[in-house]
C-alpha cells in the first residue's frame, strides 16, 4: 500500500501545482475518486470537477506559489495523513496537515485539511 499511497499523494500535490487546466483535471482524476469530497476551513468541493475548479481558484489567489510536501505520507488501514507548505519567493506563507480516507482502488475518497500556519 505504501507505494500506492506515495503515488497518490504525489499526484495530489502535483494537482495543486499544475497550471494547465486539462493536465490538472487528469492529476485530480488520478488522485481522487470521481465522488471524492475535499474540505478545509476555507474551501470545499465534491467530485473531481468541483475539486479541480477549487484548486484553480486557489492557484489564482496565490500566483507564483507552490505546494510542497513537508511530512509523510503516513498511512495505516484506509487512512493517510501528510503535511504541506505553500511556498512563495520569500518562503512559506501557509501550511497544514491533510487527513484522507483511501478507496479500495488506492485513490483518495475524502480529504479533510487543517491549516496550521498562515502569513503573508
């Protein structure tokens, strides 16, 4: 399961960084089930279309920034957690930890994000 989890989390982070909408949609489809749900304190989306649009909106809010994995993934049973940072030219501006459930096919079914740091 570890290789699958690593690959799906890599696709997840890559989708948050992908500027091309068509390629972002592919990465979201690789990381999430078609009926997945994403929620954090600032945004939410259900299904890959909403999640793809939500990520595009986040990118528009933070042009020139990239998401980087800062911890994990760490998984057991059908649960995975990992931490990330949003990094700009002057360093990190936000960070958080995401907890997700994994479907039988290895993709993310539900993601709940927690913001741990923020600044600008």
